C-alpha cells in the first residue's frame, strides 16, 4: 500500500508510520495476492480469457458455498438490545436503556451504511478471510445568519447595530443533524502494526481517497495545495498512480490519505501517502473505551501466532481444482456424444442416410441385389459405440459428487443447511446431520454477531460522547414514551451523557458501557421470529397475571408483605425484554398499590354497636322494602287497568274494522255475481239466436237439396221416357215386320 521515495524528505514523525506500513505490506503481501485470486475466482473473472472464445469450463463451488453461508450468517439488520448491566430495580436506568436502544435502532434502520458495511464485511470474511468496518462521528453544521447569543435577531438599523455583534451573528453555527456512520473498509486498504494477536495491536490505519473538495474541507486550502492528486483506486481494490500534480483536476484524480490511530499515544494521525507528510494530528478524537474506531476484524481461520488469516477457500482449493478438471473432462465427453461411423464406398447413398433421412423417408440404392448380398445396412455401415463414453460420464458425475461431499465435510455445510436431502435417509439421520451442521455454522454466526455487537457498542459510545441531548431525544421519539417514562427522561439523559446533559459543550470521560450492556441477539440477524415474539408476550402476561392473582389476597390480608411481593414482581418483570416498554406503568401501579396497602386503617367499631346498627338498618330496609312493594303493586294495578282498557278499545276497533271489511267484501261479491249472471244470460241469448239461425239455414239448404233432387228425378224420368219412346219408335218397324211375317 505504501510507495516509498528515498529522494523525498520524510517527516520525522511520519517515519515511524512509513516503516510500520512497509512492514505490514511485507507480511501481508502473500495473503493479499491470494485473496485477490480468490475474489477473481468467485467472480469467475479472468482478464486473459475472452468469454466469447474461451472454451474452458469450471465448477464454481466457491460461489455456491459463499451464497449458502452468507444468508445463514447475516440476512437482515440486527436488533440492538440495550439493558442494565445488573437487572436491578432502576427506573431511570431502564428509561436510559430505552433511549439508547431507540437511538441505535434509528441509526441502523434510517441510514443504509450499517447494512452495507455488514454485508461487505461478511462477504470479505468468506472470500479473503477478513472483514473490516470503521465508525465515524459526522456532525452536519449549518450557519444561522442574523442571530447572536440568546437568539436575539440583529436589528436592521445601522446606527444601532454593534459591529462585534454583527461579526458574531455572521459566524453563528449550529448542528442541523448528526450521525455515526459505519464505513466499509476494503481488505486491501486496512492495516495495523504487525502483531500475533489483535490484543497486541498498538495502532491501526486505513487508506482514504479524497478529491480536491474533500481535501479543502477537511484540511484547509493551504494543506490541500501540498497534497498531490495522483491516485485512483481500480476495480480490484488496488490504487494506481496517475500523472497528476498537486492540485490537479484530472478526471478521477484523488489523493490517498492514511488515517492512523495510535493507542499507545491516544492520538489520531492523517498522513499523505505520496508525500509521506503528516497533515493533521488530534488527541483521542472520539474518546472511546477501546480507542480504536473499528472493532476486531471479522476473521476466518486464525492462529495465535499471526494475524494473517487463512481464507476458507484455501482449505478446499485442491478439491475445487479437481472439480474444475472433472468438469472439463465431462464437457469433453459430452462433446463426444454424437453419432459417428464409417460406410462402404460401394454404396455412396448411405452418406445421405443421416443428412436427408427423416421420419418415414426411404433412400434408393442403385444396386439393390449387391447391397442385399452384403447383408444390407449391417454389412455396409458401422457406428461408433457410445456405451463406453456414457459409462465414463457416469463415473465422472459420481466422482464430482464425491469431491463435493469432501468439500462440504471440510466446510461443515450439511445437506440440511444447503436445503437438500436424501429421501432414503431416516428422520434421525437428517436430524443428526442438521445438528452437526448447525454446530459448525453457529461458530460463524457467533463471530458475525460479536462483530456486529462491537460496532453497535462503538456507535453507542459516540452517541453518548458527542450527540446533542436534543438529537438523542428526537431520534429516540421521547414524546411517544409513556407519561411515567417521560418524567424520567432528564435524569436518564444525565445518566447517559453526564455533564453534557445540561451543557452540551462540557467534556466528560464517562462511557456508557460501564453502566449498560449493548448486545445483539444472534437470532435477530438470521430470521425474524414473530411467533417467538408473540409467545414471549403471552408468557409475560400469563406470568404477571398468575402472580398478581396469587399475591393480591396476601397483600390484602397482610399489608406488611406488600414490599416483598412487589419487589419479587419487579424482579420477575426485569427478566422479560418485552416488558420494558410497560415497566414504568407497572412500577407506578405497584407503588400506588403498596402505598394504599400500607396506609393505617381505622380501628374496628364495637361489635354490639355494629349489631344494633345492623338491626336498625335491617328494620329500615324492611320498611323501605314494604313501601317499595306497595308502590310497585299500585303501579302494577294501574298499569294493568290501563292495559285492559287499551286492549278492549283495540279489540272494538278491530271488530268494527273486520265488519266493515266483510260488508265491503260481500257487496263486491254480489256485484261480481250480478255481472256474471248478466253476462251468462247475454251469452245464452246470443247462443239461442245463433242456433236458430243455423237451423233455418240448414232447413233452407235441405229444401234446396230436396227441390234439386226432385228436379233431377223428373229430368231423369223424362229422359227415360224419351229414351223409351225412341226405342219403341225404333223397334216398331221391326216388330211390325216380324209380326207380319
């Protein structure tokens, strides 16, 4: 990471850090080279290979394993858990925990930097073997023109204006908002003094790239002009030198600045990488308990003799290379899975068999007799046997599975974790494999949880050491707390901030971790267990309800037991995280109940007097009951009489209504009957007239027929007579001749 120039004058203060950075680079150079190759393999990236022409094939088991382990160890933003270090009955401490927990929740949920840093660090842990994050305090300051101390607006009258007040008003600034962002640090841009364990590291640093505007804003115009913009980070995490001088405006030109934190001297140093000059130095800027603004890196495999991590891929690199070779062989065998063979040159038509032949297509042969004498196709063509290639493919696929199982055994990724199972396995076998996989996976989960917890602890210290009380109250939504908890907010702020609760400019060395415990639940980073949350609430309500049901009778009978029972209930409530938000109301209710139970009671009255009073009250009650009964009886009789009269009137009105309806219905029926009778008589008269008319017509027709028949008979008789007369006239001469003869 460092570029040494022997001809340049090195700042004596910077020489120590130049030597430390050079020693770190010599020690970690092999690891950085190996990690870079692993990242390229994970990305399946090769600068020398062209994806359009590269015919090699690889089985990227590294990508597969990392994609399984990433969601198994970190899949969502964790939930901070701030509690009192000792679960004592401390209402102020409980409210302070709520405020700090809400502030942390706002920080990690409202800003995306925490999730991005965690995702980057977890990915680096499973690739190169080390993930690093860096926490900062970032106040955003704005100028407020026209205000002086006390918030009095400067007058616009020039005669009355005070030049000193005008200068003060023009320079007035205030914090608009403040935050504690978490930066992801690339594994090539982080370093530390070479040591055996993290506890022995006296100083850490990171490399920050800044453009011209950032340099001026951070160090001022004068110092920024001396820092050359000659560096540009590339996509592989390396920093490349570019041709640019100090103050250059070349496109993408940046300056590389080392931010060094020295625990031995409690100072933070900023050193320009190119000039090797100290550009800024501050004493303990953040005032953290552990001084370093970064937690212990998220390491992979480590030993107690060096801080150089061993990437997980290094442990199964040989098996991964075997998979690549096997995959290449499988691809070669697959390429050989094609129909190949030879045929007799005496039958050239066979060349068309596999090119032109289709379903139901016949190819003619010129000399069928000779072709059939040579046993047809069997004697003229021979196909390469594919059975050995298929057998070799089966062996290759089986070997791939064996090598993959070896990798899974090395990594501890069981079939259950990967979401695969054998249907022939028993439930006990699958359960045993899942438990074994979870045992090894739990170790990685715990490391990620510890890493996330340390980040939150640093953020909590920054909030308590540097945030304004108004900022904490705003991001913690103090107005949404219960009225009982809102009353204790000032005291809780004093517990968190110390003197800064009253004077934000005050200086304090008090850290929140001495009084509070900031933790992260491992399950909260893996999955959201809403069912468990509901179960915890139900368990809390059942436990409190059962205890109250049993303790209230005891308190009523023996008020002196109230403090003990109430203390036991508070002790039980503090064990439930879900009960923290209502713990203030419960404390107020229990205190009120305890005070009422402890109030002195009046001495009991004389039993004889109570007996006489009871007898008198009984007689009075009897007399009152008798009077009440008599009044009720009289009211009932009056109500019955009124009801009877009302019922009788209703009956009479109903009877009259029924009779009127009956008369109307009878008149309507009579009218309908009369109409029906008249209609019937009219129909009968019409029928009789029609019948008489039909009879007359039939008689006339019959008479006409009789006359026509008589006339026809007469005509016929006349014709017969005429014919007879004619016949007689015709036959008379013959008869006369016969007679004469």
